[in-house]
C-alpha cells in the first residue's frame, strides 16, 4: 500500500514537474507547480514528516505560489519570444538529457545505496513537532542560526537592490505630521479692514 | 685582504654597487635629474669595476684561493632543499667580472653622449645598471637557482631594452618573437636544472660537480623504451639554454631583431655580455660536459654551423648594425666550437677578446650612426675617414682584431680555437675545422666590406648630412680608445698565461678537462711565446684566408665597386682580376664571392621565411589566433554558459562513472 | 545538552563578526537620517570605519585563539583547527584591504553606502563559516551565506547595465552550481548515511557502499567546487563577472571568496573524500590542464584589464589544482601557499586599477596603463612587481608559489603535468609583460596626476612590497603553510 502510494504520488509529481516547463500558459505552469508541491507534501507524509508536509503546503502553496500567481497575472509575459529556438535546441537538449539519464541509470540504477535499512516506524504517540522543535534548538542550533542569518542577508539585499528614493516622490513623514505645530500650518496675515483708495 | 669576511664584503659590494646606482637612477631620477642619474649609474659600475680589478689581482695574480660560500639562505624547504644566495669566485669568475664591468663601464660612459637628447635618459641608465647587476649575479652564482635567476633577469632586461625605441606597430610581434625564442632556450635550461636536482639532489655547483662522475653510466628514459644517458640529457638540455641566450642556430633569430634597440645596448648586451652568458655557463659546467662526448659533439656542430652560416649572412646586410650583429653570431659560434672541443679556456679567452673588440665595433658603429643622424644604411655612407679620425682608427683596430690579424687580440684567441679544433678528435671535429676555416674568410670579407663601405670611397650621403658630419664628443670617443687598447694588446699579453704557459693551471679547478680531451695541453707543447705564435700563424691557412677575405673586400668595394652587383654576370672578370693576385681558381671565386653572396641571400631569405616565419612568428601567430577564436566561445549568453557547464559535467560523469 | 557543550569559545570570531555586522547594520540605518546633511554626502564614512575596526577585531580574536580550542564544536558542525585560523586571517586581511582600496572609488560614484559594507561583512561571515565547516550542512549554509551578498554586491550599482547583467549571470550560474553541489552531497548522504564530514570519510574508507555511487556524487561535488573557484569548463561566469562588476566588487570577489572556496575544496576532498583521492585527483588533473590552457591562451587576446585578470585567475586555479594532485600534506601546503599568494597578488592588481580610475573613467583597459611609468614611477613599479609576481618571475612571491606547486607535483610523479604547466605559464608571462610594456614603453594618453589617499597609497605599496619581501624571505610563510597542514 505504502509503495503504491509512493509510486502514485511520484508519478503525479514528475508529470506535474514536466508540465511546469512545457505548458504554454504561464498560469497553468504556476498551477502545475502547486501540484508539484502538493504531491511532494504527500510524499513527506509517507516519510512521517507530517509537520514539514503541512508547512510546505502552508508556506509554498498558501503564500509563495499565491504571490507568484499574482505576479504572473500582473506581468504580461510574452511566451512566444521565450519559446523561440525551442525546436532548434530541442534535439541537442534531448540528447544531453538522454545521456544524463543513461549515466544516472548506470550509476544509480542497480539497487543499493550501501544497503541501509529503513528506520522503524514511530508509535502513534510520536510528536513530530515537539521532536523537531527540540532538535532544531539543540542539536541543529548552529545551522538554524546560519539559516536565519541567510534570511537576514536576503532581506538586506532585497532592500538594497530595490529601495530607492526617487527625487520628486511624494511621501508622508508621520513623525513630522504628529509633531506639527500651529505655527507651521497657520500664518496670520495682517490686513487692513478697508481699501485705502476708494473705488472709482 | 686575505680575511674571508673582508673578501665577502668586496664581492657583495661588486654586486650591489650597480644595483644601488640603478635604483637611484630609476626611482629618484626625477629628483636627481639627468646628470644625477648618469653619475649614479656610472659611479656604481665604476666601483664594481675597480673592485673587480682587486678580485682579479687577488685570485689570478696573487693566486689567492677561490671563494665558494653562502651569503644568505633564501629558503630551506621541507624536503631538505636549501636555496641560497652564494658566490663562487674563482679564476673563471674573476675574468668574467673584469670583462663585464669594464665593458659595462665603457658603455655607460659612452651612453652619456649617445643618449644625450633622449627623453628616456634616466630610465636607460636605470636599466643598464640593473642589467650589470643581473649579469654579475649570474657570473658569481654558486648554485643553479641563482644562475637561473640571473639568466632570467638579464633576459628580461634585454627584452625591455630591445623595445626601448620600438615603433608601436611592430612592437608586439617583434618582442613576442625575441621572448619566445629565448623562452624555448629557458625551458631547456630549466629542465636541465630539474634533471640535475633530481639526480644530484642539490643545486650547489660544488656538490654537483663533485659527484658528476657518479652518474656517468646512469640512464633515464624520456619516453618508454628509450634509455638515454643522464649526463648527456642534462648537458644537452643545459646547452639548449645556452643556445637561446647565446643565439646559436636555430635559436639565433632574435639577435638580429635586437638591433632595434639603442646601440649602447647592442654593445653591452648583444655583443659583450649577455649573449656570452651561454658560453660562460657551458664553461662553468665543464665538469659535467666533459663526461658526455655526445653532448660535446652537439655543441661542436651547432657552433660550427653558426660560425660559418651566420657569417655568410653578414655579407648581404646593408644595415651597419646588422653586419656587426651577424658577425657576433658567427663569433659566438667560434666560442661554442671551442667549448665543443673541450678548449674551454680558449672559448673564454675569445669571449674576453671578443667582448673588447665587438663592443668597440658596436660603439664605433654607434658613433657613425650618430654622426649620420641615425642613418644606418651603409649604402648611404662612405668616405667618413676624414670626418671622424678617431672613430676610423679605432674601428680599424677592432676590425683587424675581428678578422684575427696577427698581433691583435682576436688573432690569438681565434687561432687558438682553430688549432684546437684541428687537434681535437671529438666526432665532428673535421667538419667543424672546415667550417671555422671558411668562416675566417667570410669574416674578413664582410668586416672589411663594412669598413670600406663606411669609411672609404665616395661619400654617398646627402648634402645636408655631409655638412654636419663631425667627430663624436669625447664621452663617446674615450670609450672607443679605451676599448681599442685591449683589442690590440690583450692577446699579446694574455694568450700565454691564460692558454699555454701552464695549461690547466690558469683556471685552477674552475674548468675541468679530461686528459684525453685536453687539446690545449697538446698545443702548449708547441708554444714558444706570442711572437713565435704570430710567426707560426703567418703560415696557417687561417691567416691566408683572412687576408684573402680582406683583399676580396678591398677589390670589390674599393677598386671595382661594380663587382658585387656584376659578380655572377661577369664571372670571367672576377676570375681574371683575382687569379692574378692570389692564384685562387675560378671555382673558388665564383663560390666565395658570387655563390657566397647568393647563398647568403638565399639563406637569409630562408631564414626569414622558414625560421622567423613559421617557427617563431608561427607560434606567436598561433597563440594569438587561437586566443582570438576561442574567446568567441565566451558568447555572453547565459544559456551557452549553463550548457557548457552541463557538458563539462556530462563528460566528467562519462569519464569516471561509465568508464 | 547544556550551553557549555556547544564550546562556543571556538567560534568566538564568528560570533563577534555576526554581532558586529548586525550592530553596524543598525548604526547605518540610523545614520541615514543625516544623509541630506553635508556629512552625509561623504557617504557612509562611519560605517566604513566601524567595518574596518570589526575586521581588525575579528582578526585579533582569531589570532589570539590561533591553534587553541581545536577540534569539533557546536555539536560537531564547526571544526576549529589552525588551517582554518590561517585562512580566516587572510580572509579578514583581504576584506580589510578591499575596503580601504575601494573607498575612493565608491565615494566618487555615490556608492559608499552602508549596504556595501554590511553585505560584505555578512559575506565574510559566510566565508568564516565555510572555512570551519565540518558537515555538508554547514558547507552548504556557509557557501550560501558567502554567495548571496556577493550577488547583491555586484548589482549594487543599479544604474549600470553591465553590473546587473554580471549579477544575473553569476546568480543563475551559481544556482545551477549549488544545485549540483547539493545533489552530489545528497548522493553521498544517501550512500553513507551521514552529513558529518568525518563520518563520511570513515564510512567511505570502510567501503560498504557501492563505489560507483560515491564517484557519481563526487563528480557533482567537483563541479560545484570548480565553479566557485572558476576552473574550466565551469569558468564561463568568471570573465563576465570580473569585467561587469564594479571594480571594488571584482576586487572583493577575486580574493576572499577564493580563499573560502579553497577551504571548501580542502574540507570536502582532503577531509571527507580523501579515500576517493584516486578519482578526484584525475578529475582535478583534467580541470587543471584545461584551466591553464584556456586561461592563459585566451588572456593573451584580452584588451580589458579586468577581464584579462579574470582569465589569469582561471589559469591560477589550474596551478592551484596541480598542488592538490600530490594528495599528500606537502602538496596541500603548496596549494595553500599558492592560494594565499594569489590572493595577495590579486588584491594588489585590482588595487592599482582602482588607483588609476576616477569618476567617469574606469581604467579597466590594458591601454589605460600606458605611460604609468612616467605618470607615477612608484605605482608603476608596484604594478610591475605584481605582474612579474603573477608571471612567476623570481624573486617575487609568485615564483615561489609556482615553484612549490611544481616541485610537489614532480615529486608525486606528475612530471608531464608539470611540463604542461610550465609551458602554459610561458604563454602566461607574455600578457603580464604586455602590461609592463604599456606602462613603460607607451606614451601616456592621460596625464592627470595620481593622488591616492594616504591609506590607500601606503597599503598598496605595502601590498607590493610584501610580494617582494616574502619573495626574498619566503620561509616564514611557507613554514606556516607546512605547519597548519601538518606536513613537517
């Protein structure tokens, strides 16, 4: 049963992944990618990594892909230009791919990665989240911190590359708005009550 | 003065004085000005010269023991390799020191006049003094690494100086050519050193020389299935280095090109010092070469080929400096021949006399060139004798020395070489003997062709030049005179002591000759003093060949100036004119004058076409071409790059996983 | 598990740099408020000085702890040893020198922003992590932490199209290469069941796995490492990135990350996969020959100085790999020596380009060196020293680097490879000498006086003099390299 599910999801995953790069329509490609994430999540569940599977769905499908679709729909990508030369390079690409596949098959095709046994299944009381949490902040604290630094760098880089203050841009400064004084807004002008020279 | 520490500091001072002069001229030239620069360089070299004289007196006249010691240890490597800076000062070094510093000093003085108006004045003095430093390092080395350092440094500086005046268009190719020709030699040299290190486990001369006999008989296989004697391979590799530096066929192509540099450079680097580094090196390695007769034969044949065929090329040159350049090639061939027959002392002796008279000829040529407003074509000269008496007489002395006129320095050194070849029984000696004898004739012919064309006959320059002809200033004529003196008397004074009086003693342990190779000892039996040597020389074929060459030149360029052009057409006239005076038969005349000229021209063209065109330019072109084609692979397209990466990955996978 | 078990003392330099970089980031954010004042127009001067101080402190702490607390730390993800300490010292040095050289260039172009320094500092942190990595996980994280700021740094000059193109190329190619590296790691993880480099080595040595799977993974890892170092045929990004990036970034790229990538090479191949030495030795040999050939030959026809130095970097990597081929401590120490030498030479060479450039003039063509000998004899001499050293002319340091590598290669029996290396370095000498040629034998087209700031002038001179001094007295540096490799 388990292996049946594995092969089922794997097949769907591969088909969807192929679709991502072959379908003409960008939105369909993005949706195929969603399918890829879903099936990967299913595979992770089979590996008893339920928390990670859920996270994958929530983060990637729920957040990243939605954002991605949003961008795709906003930008009108001209797929015909992108596909120019596709047929021209196709034979070469296929040749390379086939060679690569053949080499991989030769190397990895025969069974056995050193013959390690699959780990024994955990009892139902096993708490995936708790285990992950405890190991992340003890055993893996260093890699975890490093990953967070990488995220920080990504933020800095993104801001540095995109944030720019164009001259002439209109913006509000709440601090100045709040600290505004009466004198800044109202100018009292002394005006005579009547004209000095009578109207003709 | 016998205190070793004291001597050591003298040696250090010899090396460092030119370096300091160079640094002052180069780095502080803007501050000390032109005169400051030339004073710094001149004083530096003069100090080196005076101290060299002291060393010469100590080692050679007083017979002080030679010095071999480490000045400072550069590096001690993990595997027990010591790299030191050290000096080995023995008789050979002492002679070289005096020659190098003397010629260098003369050239430095001369340069003050020659380069007077050049904007690169300070830079020039910086380079020449730096060159002197490098050459001294080379000569005084006591280990192979230091030798190699000096070797590379002199090459580099000469490369910089060749280009001192280069025109922009030709700059890249011509310099690349000199560079490649030298690099082929250097590669051989480096491999030779590598073999030495592998088999002797040391870089020190003394260690290597001491155990030289131990590796006789050992073999190595360069490629599987062939067994070569280690010592032969080593010597031939080292000699390839010498061929590059001393411009032996077929690595000679760069030397004529180097004439593009300023004339003082031609005199200093391309006549007197750097090009003789190869000769010096082989003489220094005599303890190795002696054990390989094969290598000696190779040396001999290469030298003989160069001596004769390069001389022929001198016949058809019209550029005054190129004539002298081809003559230098030919004379280097003579020195190499001397090395090949184990007459190292004769080779070094010729190196010394040649340094004097060839520097003299170059500086004389430079003096003429300056007077002619940088005109170098001899066809536009003539009759300069009455305008430039000092240059005329000194060049005459130099020319006589070059052709080996009895009594001149060149006579003793060249005759010693020719007799040594005659007496030798090294394979190839008989061919070499013929080549060097014929070379004497050719030498005389082209030397006096040049001499007559420049100084005698009708003036063929334009009126403006003629009006401004005058003798060069004293800073230029003084070195000419100073060089003319040893060109004249060095042989008379030194041939006995250096070569014959006590054969094998003069150079002490600096030069090793096996008893059955020792032709000089053989010849010493007949030595009865320089005068009798001269009288004996009058009966040698060499003398008569030289005279014949001189006479042919006289006839062709003074009496019948139409002859060279008509030589082939009017063979009968040539025959009758010359047969009356010398009795040479018609064939010889045809061969030497007409055929010689033709052959010279033919070889010159072949030389240009084949060696320059294909081998040297070919390599340079090929590198540039491949480079310009391959750069298109770098298309700038991301997917090409990614594809290249994936292809690379596939190939690696295919190679290691599938195979 | 307690806090003490982390052995945090071993990683004190990393902690310092992390905390410092974050602090500088915050300082810089608040500094922006004075941007419009006169002081602000000068650029992030305060950030600049703070960054220099941080690098100095990092180096100081590393130096104090040199060779102490060695062994694994941070739960086995961090390896502290003297090899790492040495490389870290040179990484700090390279970054420090880069900052000083870059200051004028950046200020003139309005690029002297806090982001430049903060990103560079985080990149340095990534390098430190990579140098001390003892697990596939930390190798990968360190590599990413090093590379990500580099991509951003290249694109920092947003108005430059070439810089954006260079960043794009580097980013995409880098992603592919990292993917391959990860794939290789996953293969080895699958075969050995561990991410720990020591355990992987142990497992591979006992050889229970299928050899072909290991080699398969190895190939991918070689590709990943070769990409970072720029070995042929994984070098394509390098010339474009070198040329396209702003020169300070090129300078940064050419020295410090190379040291870290070299550390990665050592950690992965000398450390984890030593039992597979026979295989990776052959792979590196192929890459070495290709790199020396392609790098040297193509460099000859380059007219852009930065691009030429890029190809020269490729050729140098060939030499570096040659040192690895001996697969013994002598060879590794020769390679280490080569790498350090190369980084010093590279710093000085781009330093001279920065010196020559000014606003609106990049000085990145070979012709721009024309007449430098007359314009500034001193800095022409500096450049000449660098070029001669790169060409491997004694007595400069570059000669010793080549010498040591060739010696170990010949000792290990790779005579033919050594000959190939010598032959290609002959070609290589040509284009270095061409620069010297232009400096001394061509008339200057541009006679503007060179007025470097004091710091840059002094540091650049010291850099070149170091090449000479270490060339004359190479024993100390060589001895250190031998010592940290344990190759007595």
